[in-house]
């Protein structure tokens, strides 16, 4: 799984850097840092829509850092349950 966060100037101003820091923290704490690659990308051409990021090819536009972390948390739930099996 690859998580890509837009670090173009518009998303940067809205908090993309904080999102990356929080995602990194979250993935490390969950023991997923090796399963999930975290990357930055240039402008995804959706600047008007919030902070843009994606999981593989699925795009999300988050209104806040908290919201983005919640979305990531729910999306990686599957990986977390897999781990125990
Ligand atoms: S800067 Fe993020 S979509 Fe344009």
C-alpha cells in the first residue's frame, strides 16, 4: 500500500506537512511503517478541494489534519486485522 500526500503549495498551506507527520506517527505506532509507504507528490490539480492525498490510486480530499488521520485509520483497519492471522 502506498500513501501519497500532495505537498504542492496550496495543500502545504492547508497542513499537508502536518498530515505527513501525523500519518508517519500513526503508521509507526501501529507497526505498519514497513507495509505502508508514505510519499509526497507535487500538485494533484485539485487545489480547491482541501488537502489532497491518496491511498494507492484512491484520492481523498480532507478538510483537516484530524479528518485525514481518521480516514487513514479506517482504511488501514484491514491491514491491522490481517496482521493477527
Ligand atoms: S497543491 Fe495539492 S492539489 Fe494542488
